[in-house]
C-alpha cells in the first residue's frame, strides 16, 4: 500500500457503527423536523402582507430595540466582569463565576420573579428607585431591557472570559513595560486581542435577548407597543391566529439562521 493510500485510509477512519449511526440520524431528524414543519406551514402566498401588518412590525421594532439596548448594557457591565474573572485572583472567584452562570440554568420565569422582588415597587431596590427618582421598571420597555440583559449577560461574560484566558499575555506585559497604564493597555491592547471573542459573545447575547420570553412576560408583562416583543407576540397569536404565529416564528428562525451563518467559522469547524 502506498503512502497516499495510507493517508486516505487514515482520513476516512474506521466505519461508523450502526449502534451510533441510527441514534445520530434520529437525533438529527428530531432537531430538523420541527423546522421543516414550520416552513411547510408558512403561508407563503400572503407572507408579505402578514409581515407588514402593524402588530408584527411593532413587535419586531420593539424586539430589535430592546435586544440591542440589552446587549449594550451587557457590554457595559459584562466585559469588565469577564476581565475581572480572567485577570484578577481574589477570594471567592469560583463562587462569583458560578453566580454569573446561574441565569443560564435558571428557569426564565424564576428570573422574572427574582427581578420583580428586587426592582418591583415593593422590591429591595424598586421602592427606593420609585420614591427617590420616580423610576418604575416593571411593565415598562426599560423592564424588558433589564429582563433580557439578565438572561443574556452570561453568554457574553463566558465568551469574553474565554477569549481573555486564551489571549497572549505577553502583549499586555510589553505595553506595561513601555509605560502604558492599565486603562490604556486594556483599550489599546487587550480589547483588540479579544475582539473576535467579544464580537461572538455580543452576537450570542443579542440573539438570546431577542428570543427571551419567560423573564420578560413575568417582569415586564405583555403590552402591545410597550413590552410585547416577538416571542410574546408569537405566544399571543397562537391563541387567535395560528398563521400569524407561524409568520412571527419564521422571522425569529431567519434571525437565528443568520446568526449561525455569521458565526460558523468560529463555532462550527470543518474536518
């Protein structure tokens, strides 16, 4: 056997066992079939009219606005938090990291209840905010942003912390040796080093905020034009107009596919 044949056989590897192939195919069908069903039930003939309906456009604009604002809030708070976890040794760092990831596994409805207990008018901070500044967060657009940021921030923190841990620290050391301060090093050296991870984390954070449902409906309610985002509109449309719910779901599916396509080079590796 020639060396070329050996390399080809090594790339092909051993045959796939049937005991693994069949469950793998069933798992693929299980994941893809609902998407096919959604596409099959989409009313393509009157799709443009349904997409331009006032309620759909209002929910879409509100979703894009709140998801973007939530992502900006996550960037403002999450990037420094990720840097702290990646670069600073302090007692209880593992506990802090665990607390940061709690919203990933916490049921969103529970997160909404927790937000109410803190930022509601009778909450730990909500009463003080209302009495001192006249700020009321529950059942407002700002409440939607807060709920989305709560569930989405861990995605950003985890991505940025991983990028910071994988970055070459010698560049930061060289900047410090040349007299650069910590803030200058962070803005001119650290951030450019982790820019791909930061961008990926921000996109995932935005996508999670766009699809948030449980915490939003619990903390901010479901008021059209004020707190009714796309997922909430889908839920409401299922009770009155199934075709409208399918169209709204198709919009969210399109956004999800676009995000995966944009991140394929980072998250999906080819053999």
